């Protein structure tokens, strides 16, 4: 081991730099401390150099690693500090109305920087077989690089994500002026939810702005020289010359595999690639750059050029590909690796794979220390480690090395190496994928063996795309590219549809992840210390077997019940839990947040230690109450679904009843019925009465006004969940209204006629408003505040109400409200 790291100084430096950046991302230092850490790191490097020369190499190497980690801790902390001209500094809490001037650098079907591209969509999308469509008020998203504040006459820096109506003309790489409300991206509002605001911030996106009227955006003209425009030119050329001759879904896969575009991929395509374990093939990374560099070297060698010339040109080609793909971080890392390897070849030195990996990590940390926290960064380096370190020890077929071996031996050798690489990559990446996207794909061993050669062939053929400038060549290239992309999509769809091809699972604990990777690589490090390899393998297998037996989250919670109103934006989703007992979910939908079932509810239930749902109650069939159900049923078995009798009044309700009936037991929950969820916890239906409703409520309001109204009685406390029922529905139950402890605001805080009279009967202590910030009526909020503590989901996130055994009620928001500054 003493000869392992000092013999690989770049690896040691890269590991130390990444460790320092990771600490800086987690524990960012203030300005003075960050400068001190950076200075201490530089001073420590000088001391380490003297120690290595005068004492011994190993102590000097260890001291250098500590110094580098300390220095990069300070460097990463400085990197995170916003500049005085940044939008984050000027508009820390957003702005009610602001005018911004800048350049549109991305959007529409040209999307590269979306941090949630393979996780959760920004907005709800329709499901193929789900009878309730998405909210029709969908917007297109664009990325604005802000350069100037016209009203203040001052420069500014930052990226803003714009949401505009679909028919709005927004030309890319044009200078525009926009006027609107500046908001912060959505933060994590629920336990277990991914923090989108933090992910956007790592990419420089600090705010969002929604434009409702065309006049809020004015196009001033084409922007000046923009290096990013080269990538857009390549995008237009590839699709106008080649993609136009292909089916749209196949052209979308070509754009993703060749240029790293994700704007044209459908939700179904993304899900198929994620669930089959082949999504990494659609992210331009080291594989793409390696194929390009290898092809350049091969062609030049065939033309008689030497290796130095070949690798010099290959490095330049890789650099050009970096700009063609829009300087994506994954491509930048790959170009650094290829450039370091090419430099070794030019200097006639055999590069060490681990040194190359460490050197690229060091340079990448210098260029962008915040990238170490990105999932793509972590997966790419783990995948390379799987290929370089793990795969060689997993060779499943190693025939003799003679040139005369037969065709079968060669094929088996290729198959064995492919299986070893696929298994090595999978062993290194699956725990991280399980921890972040909650998906485990056992089928990835098979799918990658088939899909990887197809994508490789797609890259080789696409290298001929520049010839499409010749008339007819584009159509000629479209045939093999269309077939290859179609075959790749078919492989991902078939593999994703196989039984047990993918599993949804809760995130393993952080301590288990750290132990897994430490023991995995100890399998290969222990032999260097003289220990047998099987010792590390045995420990690793024991650690792996520990995961299924873990109780990932303790379900022992205080009191007889916990009611949680989740933050789903404009929609409703609530959970009633009994410790070590049943669980009931009420609604699961949102018209402002995409993938609410997988993004919000599933992580919440997993964090609670839940693997199933005992009772699912649906108030009515609007999208903001049900469009998360497809993701929910994919991840959890449901015992019984309770519906109001109004589901039989329209075709949407009847279709949704059939859809639910194919997946769980369904029954109507009639007015006056009640059931006991657990001892002392009773659920009662107060509404609807369809005879009353048909006589007094018009067809336009029938669905909202005839939704289920639930009363929950537990521990001497009462909770009222009225769904979207407003004044007409309340007219049918007003005589039975009694004081309640927790009220979920009717129709997410909208205006309700006679609200003051209703509140005087209910006298709530707590009111939960589940909506986006602009939806609730101000007069309703004022009325609620006169009676109760008002919890607004857009301010406090999820709200958990714990009812103690003695009836004590405690409310706890997920986000503590900020103290309002005085004017």
C-alpha cells in the first residue's frame, strides 16, 4: 500500500481535491474562514514538499493530501459565495416586479442544463393509460442568461428559468427583455423530497419567472458572438439535415445520444431508459469522447500518421466536441481525461488509468468545485472506477492470447469482457442510483450488453453527419441512424417491461453507502497489503446482505396518530399514519408540480418506513387531486380505494373507477358511513348527497361540490378535509358542522361565500392551505387568520400534526417560517 498512492500522485491529489470540495459543499465556510483554509492549504503543500524530501515520501504524501483537502474546502466555499452583481445577492427573496435583460441560451426542444431531466418533470404530464389528463395550462421553459437590469442601469449576472405560454415566440441566442415576478426555484417542501432549488443553484439557476402575457417578453435582436451558439448550430444542422427524415421519437434519441439533448425525449422514453438501467447511454460522457478520439487516431494511423500526431489531433477533436455539445460538465470531464491520456502518449509515457482519473478529477475540481455534488459527476467517476478497477477482476472468459484463436473463442472473449464491464459498472453505481432516484434495475446487466453496441454504432454513423451538407446524404444517413435509435428504444422498452426488471425502493442510509463503497474497493486494495482477496469479498458480501434486514426508518412515533399535509404546490395530498399500524392517503395530485407521486409522496412514505398503503381515499376526479396516482401505484400496493358516489356522474369519474379497479379493491364511501382505521381512529364521510346536489348544483360545479368531505376523529381531536367543496357543498352539511382542531382549507384557499359563518361554527385551531402562492384568496386568508394558526404550504412546506395519547395536539412545519423584516 505504501507504493500504491505515492506511485499515483495524481490519484492522491484528485481524491483529496474531491474530498475537500465535498466538505465545502456540505459545510461552506464564511469569507474569512474560506480564505484562511485556502491559504493554509497552499502553505501545507509547501510543508509537505519539504517533508517528502527530508523525511520520507509517504508522510509527505499524506500531508499533501490533507493540505489539498483543506485548500479545496476553502476554494469550494469561496466558489459558493455570490458576487455583488449576482441575482442571488440582489434578489435573495425574489422580487414582486423586475425587468431583466439578457440572452436566451436554451429552451424548447434544445435542452441541456435541466438538472431534473431524468428525475422529475417541471410540470405534470399526461399518462398514456390514465383517464385524467394533465392540466392544460402547460408552459414551455427557457433559460435566460441575465446581463443587465434596465430599470437600475446596472449590470447583473445569473441564470433565470422562464416559463412562457406554448405559443410565445422565443428565439434562442437572441437578446430579450422580460418583465415579471422573480421567484426562487422550488425548495424541498417535504421529508425525503429532492431539493430542486439546490440542484438548480449548482448550475447557476437562482430564480424562475413565469410570463402569462406575450407583452412581458420583448425580443431586441440577435445576440453578439456566443460560444454556446456553436452547439445550437450543430443541433439545428443535425435535425434539419438528418433528423427531419426520421420519426420524431427516434430523432429525439439520436439528439440525446449524440449531442446530449433532452428536450425532445418524452416522459415514456425517459422512464424506459431509467428503468432498464440504460439512461447513462443518453448522457454524453466519456464513452462518446473515447469513441471520437479512438476513431480519429485510427483514421490517422491508416493514413500513415504517427501516434503523437494522432493523439494531438484526437485531443483537438475532443475539445471541438466539447463546444459542439454545449460545454456540458460530463463532456468536460471526459475531455480532461482524454487530454491527459493524449499528453502521456505524446510524451511517449504509458499513462496510468487511475492517475488519469485522478488528474481529471483535480482539474475538474479547479474548474468547478461545485460539480462534485452533482449526481452525474458521481456516477461518471464511479462508472470509470468500475471499468478500471472492478471489471478486470470479473473477467468471465479469458481464452489464450494467441492470434489464431477461433471465432467462437473471440466471441466468448468479447462477451465475457462485456459482462465484466457491465457488472463492474453496475456494482459501482446501483447504490447511488437507489439512494437518489429510488430505482434498482437488475435487468441492466442484460440491457447494457445489447444497447451499448447500438449506441456505439449510432455514434460512429453520426460522425458522418457533416457530409449531410451534400444533398441526399442526410436522408441516406437517416436510414441506419433511425434503425439504430429505434432498436435502442425497443431494447430499453422490452427490458423495462420484463418481470422484476426494475424495483422501486427506499434510499439506503448514508452510513450503509459509505461502508458499501469502502468494502467494495477493499476487495482490490487488501491484496496489496498482503491480505487474501476473499477476506475483503466476504466482508463486502456480509455488508450487502445487511441491507434487506435493515429497518431503514423507525416507525415508532409519538401518540396514537400523525396527520401530515404534504406540500404539493397547487394540489392536495395528505397522509394519516398510525404508529406500527395502518396508513391512509387522501388524494395525490398537483397541477403545478410534476411527478408528485414519485417526487413527494413515495419518498415521504419510504422515509416513514412504509412499504404499502392500507387505505387510499380520492375526493374527486380533478387532476390536482389524482394525477400522481400512476406513479403511486407503481411503487406501493394499495389495500382499498374509497370513492364518492359522484364518480358515476361523468365519464372521467367512471373511467377512473375502472382504472383503479384494475389495480386495487374499490368501493364507494357513502354519506354517513364511517370506519375504524385503528382503535380510536374513526373516519366518516359527511358529503356528498347526490340527490341534494343534482337538484341545487349546476353541472359546471358538480365535480368540485360533490367531492368527499371527510371527518377524522382521533384522540379526542377532530380533523376536517373538505376537498374542493365550497359554499354550495357546505350548504348540505352546515347543520352538522361542529368545532374542529385542524381544517384543510376548502379548495386550497379559494374564495368561499359565507366563510365567516362557516368558521364561526367550526372554530378551527389550525388551517392548512395547500396551494401555490398566487392561488389563495386574500380575503379567505384573512378570515382564517382571525380564527386559527394558518399554515401555508408555499411558505412552510409540509405540516405534521401529532396527536398524543392524552389528546395533546402538536403542529410542526417542515420549513420553519422566516421572521419578516420590518419596513
